[in-house]
């Protein structure tokens, strides 16, 4: 199980905190750099120099967790084409989060369907033409496919960073105070 744990490393020039870099990787494999903004890089450098590398690594982990929370899977709707099997028509600008409520999904679906119905489901894929002697287009031909509205489908659009709320600032946990030891007094009384 220990071989599956990530190892973090921080390196940089002591007199320039903005030059610090953070990397993570598995044991036995090369570490990959973690992308940080200039402000985050500066903060990593200051934490590493003033409070130690463990606090700086905690800050880098905090940044990574915040990015993961903000990444959302995006989906859109489309329709299979009538002419070519396996091809589909969709509007990439109209997408929604995978965890969106059904009312949002229905609104986007209707909007895509209305946009495609304006052109009777016909979408121009490419345009061909021939050029005459003076490089003017002649015999212009448009290649188009038609959407089959009876065959809708969902299309994954990848992940997108969405900031729903401002991220909490990083506050390293304070170390537990040391327990007070009882003061042992030396017995100064003479022994018999």
C-alpha cells in the first residue's frame, strides 16, 4: 500500500520565494510538477522557509483539493444524423453540469432542439468549390448532415472548472501544545 502513496517535493531558491516549485509522484517514478500561480508559488516558498516543508506540502495539497472540488463534468445533448451512422449533431456552446437539476437539463435540450429546428435539422459540415483563373470560387457545394430528432443522445464535454463559491484560505493546523511536566524538586534534606 505504501507504494501507491504520493510523495511531494518542494524546491526553490531561498532568497526568491516566487521561484519555488512543487512536484508529486509515486515511489520509483519521476515526479510531475504541480501547476501553481505566481501568488501560490510565493506562498509555498514563504511557508517552506518560515514554517517548514510539511506546512508547505499541506498548502499544496489544499490547492489540489480545491481544484478537484471546482472541476465539474459537463454534458450536452445532441441528435444522431440521418445520413451517416455514428455521426451526430450538437451545440457545444450549450452545456450543463452533470449534476444539474432536471429543469436545467430540459431547458438546454429544448433550446438545442429549437436551434436545430430553425434549419430543419440541417447542419453544414463543409463547403467545396472550384477556383477559376483569377482565384474566384465557382461551383460552390455545401456538404451537410441532417439531425434525426427521434434519436437524441447525451454527449460528454469533458471537465470544466466552475467556481461556485470562494475557496477558504489555507490555515495550517497548530501543533498541539506540549504537556506540562511536573517540576521535580530535589530532596535537599539530609539523609540519615
